[in-house]
């Protein structure tokens, strides 16, 4: 049984330019103890999806569909009904730790204030959490202010706060984007270890395929507010079928990359006026005429793998993935940062 199930989720924002369709009818499920990665360019609707699950959307947002957790539809809960869930059963780690931490409040106080225990016990649990997330001197860190710490240490503290209430689900919204490669690798290893130790279900949001290579059990590729391809990590990395997935993977460097990287032409569409048909058609050099007229349905390649592209229709001409990706897959694939 899924830990979390999203059904036909839609999120619109009322703006001065019109109604912006940020998320357009996506469906997925998060299985217990597994990691699902939402991958796509900025503006594809990934972070909005995470915030919709957490009930953290702006006042100008409208939602439709269902987000099912513990037998409840989270989209239908009042703020009072959501409080026992947000931060307690479902926690979130944001991209910039300094936007989550108060720079003039000591680290210890920021952790203990979310632990519903007497002061002495809360302090002990906070020190335990700091050690669990890899802080070498928890006692010292407990007394420090966030501005005294490095970016990597601040992100570890944000993770400790997220874990303080022993949540079932952890949503990570690009938690390593602001970190250098070495620290990024450490944080990813930490999240993997915590997932295993605590049996967490993780929704990992990122625009970097290299990050999810060693993190995800399943991957949903998002573009223009829709999931365009879904599969296990192995299926997406070694048998990608959507032209947008091809483009993202081709644009990712690896240890054997030489010469110029593949670049995705054009820009994402204006979602105040979403395009007719396949939203990626304008940027897809292999687009068919029907792509500009009709939105493609999902074509199933296996029980766990599907892609929404007319190129998978039985009558479609054979499409070739970019040469750089073909060469990489012929060599067995080399992914990960």
C-alpha cells in the first residue's frame, strides 16, 4: 500500500497576467521505504508539487485532485487539521538552509522547540539528532548560531530539525543545490543512510539527474506541469523513451564526456498560455505534426515504465536518441556525481 498517493493533482496561480497552470493533472505514488525523484527544469512544477503536498502554497493558489495520506485527502484539510501532519508525519527539507533557520537564534533552541518533550529530554534528543546527521561536536554546535556554520553544516541542521518528530515521509526540495560537489555527496550519502535506518519514504525534488543516480528507486520526469515519463531508476537511465528525458540525460556530463555537451534548444513554455498538444514539441527536433495538435497519452513499456510521447505510437516513425546518449549507453552508462 502506498505511503502517499497523488491523483490528478492540479495547481493554478492567479496572477496579473492570467491564470498560471503550474501543475496539470499529475499522478504518482510513494511506496514505503522508497525514494521517488521528481526531475525537471526550473518551472516544471516540481517544487509546487512538494509544497502542495505540505499545504504550503501561496494564497493565490487553487488546487484540485487528491493527495491521499493515512486515509485523508490533504488538499481538503483545514489548517488546524493539517497541523498534526505537517512537520510531524510529513517533513520537508528546503533548498536554502538559511531561509529555514533563524540566524539570531542558537541551533539548539531551533531544534528543541519542535521536540514535544521536557527541556532536559529535548536537549538530549537534539544532541542525538546532531550526531545522527554527522555533526562531529554536537555540544558545541548546539550552542552556536547558524551564521557561524558552513553551508553543509546548516543543511545537516535543517535535516535534523526535519527528523525531530520522527516523520514517515521526508520531502527534499533540491537540498544540495547550494552546496559544492564534495559536501553535496556527503549530504546525499547522509540522506540515503537515514532513509535506511529510519525506514523513511523520500520524495526527492531536483533538476540534476546526476544527483538522483545514486538516490532514487523510481523517477518521474516533469515538464510544463506534467509527468512525461515515469519508471524505475534503471529504466529511466538505461532505457529512456521520452525526447525530453533524452535531452536531460544528454546534457549531463560524466567522467567520459569530451567536447561540447548537448544543449536543449528554446525555453520552457509560458504556462499562462500553455501550448496545444505536446508541451515539449517546440523544443523537440523530432516532433511530429500530431505533437502540435494533440496531447499524447501515456504509452506503457512495462508495468513500471511509461512515457507520454507520440513517438511511441505503433504508426510513428523510428526516432533516434542523441548521439552522445547512444554512445554512453553503449558503454554501459556512467551516471552519478
